[in-house]
C-alpha cells in the first residue's frame, strides 16, 4: 500500500472485512517506515513506532517519560490532559512512580492472585448459572459483555479494592466515557470530576472504617503514617478501578468471539484444558486491545535503530503492530494457541510500567474462557458478525455488545 507523506492520524480502524486484524497500515509501516510521524488531535505530531524491537527499546528506556505534564507529551484526549492533579502512577516517572507502585505491588503478585482463583471460578459459575436461566436467549440472544465479560473483572477489582459493587453502573458508565475516543472533551472532563468526587467520598468513608482490602490497607499502612495523602489514595483507586475492568472485559469478549468462530481451536482446548494458559497468551498477542499507545515523551536526544528522537518529541508505541512483527512471531497474523513464544508478547507493555494487574488478568481470562468452553460448547454469535458493534471508537478495542445463543 502507499503510505501518506504528511503525518496522518494514528491508524485505529481494522480492515473492513476482518474486525480481528489491527489496522492494515501497520504492515507497510513496519517494512518501509518503522518510525514515522502521526498527527495528533491538537494539531501537533508524534513518532509512531511499529516494530517490536523498537517498541521494547523505547518502553524499556526511562529517558522516555510517561509524565503527561512534560512538554511534548503526545496527548490523545483520553490521557487525562496535562493536569497534575490526581494522576495515577501510570503517568509518573521514577522516583515517584517507583515509590507509589511499590505500595501495591504485593497485592497483584502471582501467588496472591492464584489464591483468588477459586473465588474467581465461583463468581464465573454464578454468572454462567444466571446466563443459563436468562430468557433472552431465543429472542436476539444474551449479551455476553453484560452477562459475563464485564461483571467478572468488575466484581473482582471491586472486591479487592473495597469499592461497593452496587455502584458498578456508576463507575462502568464513567470509565466508558473516560476511555471513549469520540465523546466531547467537556463530557470527558465531567466524567473525570464525577469519578473523582465519588472516590473522594469513598476514601473519606474508608478513613473512618478502613476494612481488609487494598484501599483499607493503603489508608492504614501508608496514609496514616504520612507517606501518602487522601488524594493519592483516591488516585490509586481511580487507576486500579479503570485499569482493572475495561481491559480484561474486552479481552474476554473478543477472545470468546474468536473461539466461537474458530471451532477447531475451541475443540482442541476442550479436549486438552492444559492448553488454556498458552491460549490466553496467544489471544493477548493476537488482539492487542490497547490501540492508542502506550505513549511517551523523550527527555533527551535518543537514537532508536539509527533514528534520532529529540528531547521533547512524543512517541506512540503501536503495540498491536509490534505483536504482529514477523521477525519475532512467525506467521504472525495466524492465531496459534500452541505458539512456542506467545508469552513474549507486549500486550501488557514493557519496562517499568508493564501492567501491574497482568497476573490477575491472566487468571480471569483463563477461568472465564475455560468455563465458557466447558459449559457452553455450542455457544455462537446470535447475529451476523457485521452486526456486532466493535469498539473502533474506544482506546481499548473489543465489542460494545456481543449477543450470543447456544
Ligand atoms: C487484558 C487485560 C489488560 C491489558 C491488556 C493491560 C494492559 C496494560 C498496558 C499495556 C500497560 C502499560 C501502560 C504503559 O506502559 O504506559 C498497563 C499498565 C497497568 N495496568 Fe494493565 N492491562 C490489563 C489488565 C489490568 C488489570 C486487571 C489491572 C488491575 C488492577 C491492571 C492495572 C494496571 C496498572 C496499575 C498499570 C500501570 C502500571 C505502571 O504504570 O507501573 N491492568 N496495562
């Protein structure tokens, strides 16, 4: 294909005939112009990096800053603006990033998360029981996103944080607005303020009665000892709540749909449930649902593969492109649940900001997908694929709704 000569907007749309593929432009960019310019909504531009090795080099180099207040940071509209208030540590650099991330690292360690597996299985089984009883199945299907994909991660992160799940419609609505690429800035700002006020009240209530959960422990161990403030606890809550459910929910929806269409792979996983761990890694690589970054700004002049990125210039790391890089993943556009190196994907990012919740996301995906395969072997989309609303308008890819029947 012919590549544009002037900076064009970041490619986000999948090819019209295949909603599972990343934007088609990435193949040509990787081959011909692996570090190219993209235009940004505010009229400026940034470097778009499309090869696996270059993305890892950038995300692994702390001279590339995650701080949205640093001049030149490539704002997408969804990154929370350059405001200094209530930024989670995802938008900070060392030493603050290290200090804050360390306070919650143990909460998401593999051992801790593995101990949650029986509870995640119980929640999943309950939601599947409810799906079996649902009446909509013969009339247009049951929406798998609403019935299972969103509630599992949402329930789990609410439980871990100590956020009342009864408030889930509120925080799901606000998160949806914050992650949308198409809502007007004023609406997004209003959602940010509403979420901040909600969490501010919640943290105030927990200060009086902390409870045995992540926010409670942060209050007792860090806030009461003067290491962090009330606002910082609220910023932890916002980051973990937002990062903790939309991402996994969309991976569940897309992966379930992929397995409904690839019946041979689904049968292989049913016959050998031991393959599910590798399958989840491959699905993470294949779908790479973070379509808008990660983003960074260079704080020094840095050469990446012979290309000079100057201090103050922004970078957009195209993870969906890196994960389809043929020099790392042979036959990269094919889903192969037994791919030997699938776990080298960069769907969780790379370097010091690599996803804190990855062990949790893995367990949730393994449990939900294995349960669906076992309990609903004949599950299929209830509408033609063209009628499924894919999230091309959101920074996290997936399906808005997924009507299924069985
Ligand atoms: C399939 C699901 C998920 C995907 C694909 C995903 C992806 C990512 C990516 C790409 C980053 C790196 C951002 C950057 O470099 O700027 C990240 C960071 C992060 N993720 Fe996830 N994530 C997922 C699930 C979760 C879950 C369940 C949690 C639970 C709390 C979580 C919490 C976080 C946090 C706190 C960070 C910031 C880490 C830091 O800055 O040190 N994520 N995630």
